[in-house]
């Protein structure tokens, strides 16, 4: 029988072109299953086959678990640590205690079981071998033939017995699919599933659109044109932002092609999805105006802190700017990374006027100044008390209407107002030297103050680990802030 094991391993390994090690593992699994059928299915069994002689030994084993382990399930497969020690068995928690038992013969039942296990293992190995050839192609376009469509999605035949799946969520909505049709997709990932690795392909991912653009526009692969971003509503509409790396190239025209030939090919592949080519610009306001096409933007109000923009358009073109179901503004927001609020010019002006009036009243009431001074502050771009209190003195003095005395008075009044507000809210206030320190911003200064770090001296005494409790802080920035705070120490040392 032992010789028969070696014969089976050799024969199957040569026939299926898989490693002998895999077949030996299958035989061991089959013998373990046969042993459990004979002695008890609840027990845990391990079989070890000698790869040279075919001899094998069988062991019953128990997993050592902690006495307090809530996952202790069965004494047939597990043993408590204390009980194992009482029996004189040396094993750590998580290790196995084994006891040699009688081996079953590699007879008809074991052979049948082995055959089933070997077939499953061979299929798994063949599948892994096929899939492994596609691992280097993740992130690329692949082509296949529609094999079948079911509730899971579209199954593609890639050739050489390789199969890929386009899951339902990765399909283009409302796309008609026919068996035996050729279909292209974006190889998104190799997903490990219970039945083995599965090639996952997407047609709705934004990367599918980008790769199609690279395929149809050779200037992109030649790095004459860059794709700066893309946003999709699969099967309906998409926007792609591009820029030229050479001054004599029209990136939008190159992507559209002669009479729209290039972009039409992409649109056809995407089941009629309309693709807008947007000219990228490093000026965010101009970029947003381009992204909102075909709507014409008449006004923009930018809030850099909140990363939002109020966009004013002609009242009659408001529905076009928003798009069906908000599609146009949503895609423009995804493309630019900014939150865009679209409204009519009249609404935008009214909103801006209301916000400016609120800021005006804030300055009049909190700084105790007349309307003329408040208007100057608003016109110069001040919108908060913090800006008045902590903007660099040199910048403040550049305002022609203010001299040094007025600037000092305004800064002092703003700081007093902020202090009064903080006391009312019981909020720790950072000192001026911390707020104005190089590399510091207002939000971080207040977070430090909440931790009891109110001055540069306090910060200088901190360690990197103590600052890492602040959300968004990393080791490099923490170290840089601490070193900046310690600079006065070094200057004092040099003076001494």
C-alpha cells in the first residue's frame, strides 16, 4: 500500500503537471478524513507521509487553549492548559498536543477520498496557476468573451481556461450584454474567495475611463498630455481633466480628435456615456469654471478654509448648470475636490451681501469701531476676529487708511474680544508667541492649548510622543514644531 501511495503521487503529478508536494498534501488530507470516519468525526487528526518511502503515521491532536478562553468548544479537539500541565504534557497555548494512533490502510475508501481531494487540489492549483499570470496585469485593460450572465454578474472567458468576473456593482447600468460578445474591462483586483482566486474586472470604475483615454490618445502615453483627474456617472456622463506638457499642443482637441473621432470611440465603449474633456488649470477658480462646462459661470466666491465655492450662473441657465439630478455639479465637485454650491447670480449676490453685512456688524459690535473702519476691514479681506488679532503687523500696516496706532488698537481689541469669548466658553487660549510661531496654525494652537500647551516654552518641553495624540499629527511635524519652539534656548545658550 505504501508503494501504491508513491505510484499515485507520481502518476497524478505527471498527468496534471502539478507538484508532488501538492499531491502528498492531498493524500495526507484523505487519510485524515478516512481516520475520522473510522474513529470519530469530531476528533482532530494529522497524517504524516514519508515522501521517500510512502510510510505514514497518524496522530490525534488537541489544541491547547487558555483556561479562561470563551472560545473553548470541544474536548474532542481542544484541551485546557491547566489540564495538559496536570497530565505532564508540555505545550504552550496555541500549540498542539499529539498522540499517535493506529493508521488506516490506504484502501478503497481512502483511495476514493484521496481522489476527491486530489481533484479539488489540482483544480485549485490549476486555477491559481492561471490567475497568477494575470497578477502583473492588475490596473490594465483586458479583453474577453462573454461566457454567461447571472445574478453575480458577467463572466468573461479570457482564453486558456482563464475566467474573469464583472460583478453587478462593476457593470455599466442598463448595458445590454450578449453571450459570445467581445467585451473589454479594467482588471481591478485578484480577489481571494472560498473557491480560490477570482479575477475581478470593472467597467464602471473611473480607472476604466482613464485607461480607455490612454488607449485612444497616444499623446497621453507619450507624456505630452497628462490626465489630471476624472469623475464618472457610469453609463450617463463623465468629466476628464487634462493638461499639455508642451506649449504647442491643444490637450482638449487632441483628446477629442478629428471631428470627435477619438472621444466617440471611448463613448461607444462606455455604452454611450457622454465624456466632457476639461482643461485643467492650477488656478482653482478657473479650473472650476472649466469643470462646470457647458454651464457659463458668471461669479465665484471662494472659501478656502471650508474648501467650498458659491457659483453664480444666469438664472435661465441654472438647471443646465446643476444638471439632471445634480449630475453636472456633482461631477465637477468630484473632479476638482471642492464643494460647489450653484445658484443664480442674484442669489449669489444676495448671499455675499448678507455675509458681508454679518461680518460688518461683527466688527462694529466686537471691536467697537464705526462703520467706516469696519468697511475698510471687510474690503481688505478680513472676515474673522482671529485674522484681525493675529495677521502679521507688517501686512496690517500696508493698509493706507491705517497707521501704526490704529493697527495696534485694532489688534488689541480683537484679542480682548477673543479672550472674553473663550472665557465665556471656558476654552483654553494659546499665548501670542505660540499663535505666531513659524509652522503654527490657529487650529493646531488651540488644540495644543487644550492639552495645556499654551506657550512656546510649554511646547519646547514636550516630546514627540506627547504631541502624537493630536489628530492628524505625524512624527516629522511634531519634531519640527518642538525644535522651532526650542530655538530661543539655543540663542540664549550662544549669548551666554
